[in-house]
């Protein structure tokens, strides 16, 4: 079992930046692939970024490539999402997730989820 808590969300103007953090407890995340997903009101949860348990093979949705960076610090049991050049369409609740297995873009592949943190980008 692992518990995940996201933080770092907030209100930012278009073109600005935010850094999200996901702190894990209950179990080390060192054996998990980690992912970030987001969900806007009335829309389905969508993949944003993922990273393998080794910290390699980062993978991004086309909509965020070149703007977002996922990273992890296993010693701190934390995964991060650096978001730059934010756009209003990035507005959503952002969730981190842990996958006991290989890196995946599928919601159903992830075993544990955080409660989410709100990111709002104004135009």
C-alpha cells in the first residue's frame, strides 16, 4: 500500500509556471512507475506524464511535450511535475498515481492515486 498527497497547485496566469509535488507514505515509491494525470470538470481523466521506477524513460502526452517535466526523488519518496508555459487549457485537477509495474499511459494500470491538487490558469 502507498498513500499519495499532491501539493503545489494554485492560480497562475497564462505563460506562468507551477511545480507540483506528490509525497508518498506507507511504502517507498522506489518500486513503482509514477504518473501524473489531470481531469477538468465534465471531462475524463487524461494522461499527462509518467516516469519509470529508475527515473528513466520519461513519457509525456503530446499536449504537454516541451512544457512539462516529470522527475522523481526516491530518497525523498516524492515525484514532481514542473509545468512551464501554462495555458488555460491546462486548468484541471492534477493527480499523481503509482503503478506496480511498467510505465503506462492508461488510468487502469495504476494501483494508487492521490486526492488531487487544483491548477487554474487564467487567460
